[in-house]
C-alpha cells in the first residue's frame, strides 16, 4: 500500500502549482546549462585556433594575433610563457 501511495505522489507532484518543478529540476537544469556553456566558451576562447587542435593556447601568432599552441607557433618550441 505504501508503494502505491509513493507512486501516486511521484506521478502527481507537479500538480501543486509547479513550485516543486521550478525549485527542483528546473533550477538544476539551468545551473548545469549555465556552467557548461561558460566552460565551453572559455575553452573555445583559449584553445589553439588551428582546426581540430584542442591544446590550450597562450601564445599569440605574430601574423594574425590569434592564440596558438607551441606546436603551431612559427617559432616552434622556442616560445616562452
């Protein structure tokens, strides 16, 4: 009998005005989306601008100024931080 009562509660929990949904899963979905998008934008800005290179880049290219990794920098491994 308690299983049916719990099942009834789980099925009908958003019927009380939706407060449980707004303060529960919707808030979690919003926070996860905001964090993951901020992380994606940070990685997109700081990774090497050579196609399909996922290395973090901290060295501006002397010609166009975009950040590139040591492997794709024209001066090679002689670049210092």
